[in-house]
C-alpha cells in the first residue's frame, strides 16, 4: 500500500474518494455543511435538514460530486464533539473511512487534513497525519494469503493520499505520512508472522524471516543453532525444545552499533514459541490453533527493528529471540524436571505449559553481555493477564518506574496502552522451590505477577520492563483497526518509545 501527501484542495485531489471530517457540534457542523455546499456548488440541503448525518463518531456518508471534483465521490466522516477529539479518535475515524472505501471496492482514497484538529489535539501536525494514515491502512489489513479464489481477487484500497491546501503545513503532513508508511509496513510484517500457520512459521523459518527483514531494512541478524545454544548453556530453551522434532534457534538482531557510545543500548527480547501445545501439561484442544501466535513477542521485535532501521533512529538496538515449539512427546520436558539456565541458575518445572518464561530466562541472562541501559521483553505469557486486563491493555511490570512511565506515555500516544501491575516482594515466595532456585509457576493467584517475578530472577543489573501481551496480541474479535487474530501489538509502542528514548 502506497501512502503519500500532496498539497491539494478537496476539489483538486485525485482519488476514487476524497474524505473530509466533520464535528458533531451543531453550530460547527452547520458551518461545515454550508462551506461544503459552497465548494460543491450543488445542493446538500436534504442531508443537512434530515440530519441523516450528525457528525457522530463512526458515522460516514458518501456524496457524488457530479464531476465538479477530481474525485467523483466525497465522503463525510464524523469525529464527534470537537472538545473530545484525540489522536485515537482520528485513527478510528480514518479507519471508518477506509473500511467504507473498501466496501465500495475502491482502489484509492484521499484524506483531508482536519485543520481544526491542531487546535484541539496537543500532538503535532506530523503526529496527526501519521495517526490518520495508521488508522486507515491498519484497518484494511487482511491475512488472505491462503485463499485461492474470490477474496484474493477482490479490489482493494492500494493508495492513500493525505492532502492539505496549506503550503506551510503540508511539509509536516508529508513527514507524518512518510513515518506512517514505514511503521504500517512493520506492523503488517508482524501480523503476517503471527497469523501464519505453524507449518509455515517455525524456529528455522522465523529466523529466516528475521534475516530477510534485516537484509531489506539494514540491520544485522545472527542465528544461533542448537549446538551453539548447547555450548552457551541455554537450558530453558533446550528443555522446552526437547519434545519437538524441529530444532531451536536463538536469533540475535543488532542495529546502530556505531550509536552505542552516544545513545546507549536498548535490548528488546521477544518470546518466540512458534506453537504451544502446553507440552506434557497439555492444553485443551479448543482454540489451541491460536497458539501459532505464541510468538507474537518475537514478531513485534522483528517489526520494531524493521521500523527503527528504516527510520534511521539514532540508537543502538539489540534484539534477542529464543525460538522453539513446545510439543508433547516421549522426549519432552516433564513436570518435576530441573533446568540449568544460561548463567547457572536453576528452575523447577512445575507445569510445562509455563514454558515462555523458561526460554525468556535464558535471553534475559544473555542480555547482560551487551551492558544494556534498558531491556524490554514482550511475551504472550499468561492467561492470567487476559483475565486481569482483557484485550484492551498490556500488563506491565519492571524494576524501574521511570522506564515504565516512558512506556506508559508511548502507549497512551499510540493507544497500545500498558498498565502497571505490582511486583511486591511478597509475591516472590509463591515461586519458591524446595529443590531449585525457583519454580516456574506460583499457583492459582496472581499468575501474571508470579510469571514476571520468575523473569526478574534472571534479570541482570539493568533497567527492565516486562510486557505481558497475551490479551492484546491475540484478539478474539476485530477492533477498529486491528483484525481478529494477530494484532501486531508492540511494534508502534516500541517505535514510539525508541523515537523519544534517551539513556
């Protein structure tokens, strides 16, 4: 999908439909309608008088311009009350417009920059433009790779133009459109990896996808195979992999090494379980197919790297992805087994379906070698987090309040919201083992917190945040601009954080 910006008026812009935004406020809506009537040079009194279009959020109507515009269709899209306008409401309004254009089987759409938004929304013109492009393009994502007939042949919106008649403002509009192009493609990549079946994406092919992204975008990818993983003593990754016929991979991504001295080092760790049966502690069969998306943390890290490299962010970034399947077999790890992790600490396996923390423990220990300023891990780690926060917020825990505050701010801006959960010392005793340094589950209560406490045991002397994306990465129903299934959550959050991060 091509996203661009042009200095054009609504009469001049060329597309299958030109979209403009209107507010719900009665006086403002009337004034906007009158301005449109004058511009269209045709009657729209019926629309105004019947009040069929009220400017409410989620509302849209298509008018036909009778060849008075370069675009033969004009779409009016509601923004709701002006005083309540936010960046997220702009994203959703753009998504409404894009889905309407798609339903009309159009190939291109043009979105007018809402000039009144700058007075209400605190973010910059570039931020507003980026949000509009994100909402429109992300709402159009479909994982249709394996359809062989009708769906792949249906017309799709392939071009989105942001336009503004103000010469002073259009430069910033273009800046936002350019950033959006990169970020949207990174989110699409993450979604494609998540939604792909596990017979397509497994440790080896996930590593290959990372290599392709690195070659395309300009970052280094090193893939450690099983013998190297054994030499390093990554017992957690090896234990989880025992039951699988497919060997593990430990994927290392690196970008901007020359920026290390000036900018510091951020390490991103992504859980890469390419399919999770639960192992010997077998999951119920219902909805087990969703566990192809148990590598959503890994997908988010790869997507974030692709965006960071293409945006040429002035940072040093390292990515660590332990990748394996979790399968039951005669050789699978068993409850009661004891693992020796990278760095020497031991853990007792109380439940083989708590496998993500076992492989992340090795990666968090390995992160220490980079002497990082910050480490952020992303993992579809616990159902308990979904119970606590549902599908609308990511659970956040860590050892540095300042780092968590920065991620929370990035989450509010991108609407990939994170919410802090406590890591009180009292929770530590729930994962105390009688036979090892720690056990991998803490019982029925506070499951998201005890999982994070397990990870904390392997964290080095660096600032660390754990993001439990179990609820936000795998969606049971589509949202405004996210599909059912793999959402690609974490990419926009991380990019926003990294664009503003200073050590």
